[in-house]
């Protein structure tokens, strides 16, 4: 991810890990540079690693539960090998299309539309994230009324349901709290509000986007590995879109927090794509461990440690060479390589059991997958 000037949009998830320097420093080669303290840098990088691990860990745990859920709103979208193979190509077309849009049309109006779009998505994602916690803390003394939102088309025998959504008082409370955060983000674009929405997007992505087997995961990770490296190092398209794109599709943490407090403006950042893409693969391995019906989570723990290693290596290289890095360049080999080594040393099973394979009606269409994944990966 390239450095951007203060006041520009913080780069989006597809470009990996980077920093946004403060505009108060003297510009060098056209880019303002900020010399952060060692303590501030360590705090920022450590916070990003922690924030990246939270949605992966809890999203993976919730992905096990949503497979057993009978609620249609919690049913996962399953990514097939065909979807995985097509995604890097379609994502490249989408990225280049955004690049042309920002070149042709006014950046201000495009970002206004994006802000409204992610305002709605963020509220829904945060509401879904909060729902399990609200079920635990909601006072039993308060009535929990049931509601139904139903839209139909036609009449009599030709009546057709367009929308049929059931919810209760707990869901309305979650929606109200999420709306407050949404208005805060829409008006202030504060980095904390950005992170709240970003964490919600990431957790929902890991929970609800499922790979049907390990080979599909390898195809997806391998394709996006090439996609990330090409568009970051091979062209300026990714950086241009990243600088122009204003949306909560990255996690940020200020490196000057110790000096400026909550008004800090020099951000280290990590794109949601670098969390969700490896995260759905790690969640698959957890479901695999659970399906083995043993008391160990060998593959999950191995891949989780691999993610920590890969992300740490990304930040080390970026800090050493003072150049933003595509995180998938380091995360993909680690997340695939570590479990392979674990399989060679502790062969538990040669095949993914049938319990991990999706039912025929659970397979996501390419369009559904693209809407979900392009949003979080840029």
C-alpha cells in the first residue's frame, strides 16, 4: 500500500499494509513524510495484528455454528472451485473499472455514493455481529416481541413474496446501536468508527463465506496472490484506486496516537481483504478439525499461527524497506505451507470429510460471491 497525504482516502484493502503520513511534515518527492516514534510504531503495528486476529478467531468459531443454524439469514454462502478460479479475473476487471470511474468522474460524487452504500452495509453487518451478544445480555424482564417485514407482488394465486424478513426487539436494539455508529462514521469519518465497521465486515465475511474444500481454498488464495502482487507492483492502478476510495474496507491505527491522542492522523493500515481471504481458509480448517471429532484443533492452530507469522513478516519487510507491501505475498505461502507441513508430520486424514461439503442449494453464485468479496478486498 502506498503512502498517501493527509486528507486523502486511506488506502483500501487490496494493496496490503501501509501507512498514511501526516500532512504536517515536510514533503519529500511529492509525498509528506512523518517520522514516527518507535513506541508509536510498535503500538500501531501491534494493534493492527490484534484487530486482524479477532475477526478471524471469532468468525471461524461462529462459522462452525452457522453451519448448524436453521435460520436462513445465517446460512453461509459456499464458494466453489469455479467461483474461486473466476474471482481474480473478475476482481481485476472490477478494480480497473473503478480506476476508470475515478479518472472520468468526480471523486467527490463517487465517494458520496460509496459512503451511503457502506453506511447501509455497515449498519447491517454490525447488527448481525452484535446479535449473539444481545441475546445474552438482553434483560429477560423486557418483552421480546416478534415482527415480520413482508413485501409481496401480485394477488391471489399469482401472489409472490419479494421480501419476507422476521426479526424481534433484540434485533431492533442492535439496529439502533449500529445506526448511531453509522451516523458517526458518515458525518465524521473517524478512524474508530471506520474500525468498528471494518471489524464487523471482516467477522461477517469469515463467518458467512465458506469454502467447500481445501483445494478450492488453495485456488482462491493462489489466484489472489498473483492478483495482489501484479496490481500493487506491476501498475499504479491499485494505488490510485486506494487513494481515491473512501470506505471502511481497511483497519487503521494512528502511529502518532501517543502524541496527538484521538485526533491523530498518521495511520498504519491493513486491508480487510488481507484478513478475510486467509480467514475463510483458516475457518475451513477449523471446521475440518471439528469434523474429525477429536479434542485437538491441529490444522486451525497451525494456520492461525501461520497467519500471525505471515502478517508479522509483512510488517517487518515494510518497516525495513520503507515501502508498502501486498500482505497476501507473505500470508498465502504461510497459510498454505504450514498446514501442509502439519499434515506431513501428523496425517490425520487424507480427504476432507463429507460433512464439510456444501449441500447443492448452498453454493453461492459468482455474482453473490463477487458482491461480498470485492467489497472487502477492493
